[in-house]
């Protein structure tokens, strides 16, 4: 997450993971929510930077990016679990 400290990154990652968990109707723990939120934000920020040359700034912008990224990761995880 661009320009945020570690503590705020963990808070936003956990919140984003929890929101994505509610949207996607999955059941995960707090640690997985934090991991999904942070990983989702990193992946979607990289994609946005490659496509648009920038990303959304600020806490709210990063929260939105993290939620969308975490939802994408949950969706991709479900695709792989169904194939095996």
C-alpha cells in the first residue's frame, strides 16, 4: 500500500479482508483477512500502476483497492479449489 505505515497497512488490510469476506460470503480468520487485504492491495496496485500509470491515493482509495484485490484473490482461490 502506497505511502502508508506498517501499522496502518495491517489495520486497512484486516478491514479490507473482512469486507471482502462479507462480500464473497467466505469464512476466514483474522490473520487470513489481513493477509488477503494486504496481498490484494499489492497485486491490484501493481496492476493499476501498470495499466494507468498510477493508483488511488489516500486511506479510502487504498481501502477500496484492497477490498477489490482481496475479492479477486478469493475468487481465484475458489476457481482453483473447484478444479481439484
